[in-house]
């Protein structure tokens, strides 16, 4: 399966863009995109290789999304995506796709490029994962929301 590739140009330096992406995730992430039973309160990307990537609901429950595979501020972030085609967490690292985000200076701003690849690794409905993240409500629209955080 081919990967999903999306990019936006944000009105900020790479350092600031990386910080907003990782430290203020919930400020630009669509509130309806959560897997927990309660409404979304926060999203955490732990700032280290091997760190957790997870949501916190308004009820305090934590739901895992994946793991930080590479932490290279302000240039690159690599995340393991452990959500399968039913949008359930699958803890097996062999069945996780990857989301790579790079931050490259371009003019007065930063080009943020996201590549989601490795869908064939998902055991449950890999094509549904690709359709979901590649479709209208997927990474393209989500990155436009990220871009709006700098307007």
C-alpha cells in the first residue's frame, strides 16, 4: 500500500512549529478524533525516543495511540501508529504503521511534511486505516488545522 503524504507551510520557525506540534497537540487536533469514551481533554507526545503517544479524556482515562520512535527536535519526529482499522489500540509493534513528520525552514516559515506509511503491517483492516488517514477527515484536513494555529 502506498503511503499518505501531506504538507503545509506554517508561519513560524522550525523550533516553534515542532513545539506546537508536540507540546500543544490538543490545540490543533480535531476534538472529535479520539478513541476514549469521554471527550478529549489532552494529547501527549512524550519528548523522547520510546515515549508514549496517547490521549487523555475528560474523565482522566488514558488511551494509547502509539510510541515515539525518533525524537529529533526541531527537524523530525517519527511515531508508531498503533491504531488498527477498527480504531482500537494494538500493542504489537510489528503491526503498527509509522507517521514521520519533518520540519524544514522555507522562506520565513517552515514546511511541515507528514508521511504515514506501512499500512500493510496492520493486522485488522489495513485498507481502512489508509482510507481514514488519507481521506477528507484525515491528515490533509488535520494539517490545515495545524497551519491555522500560526495565523
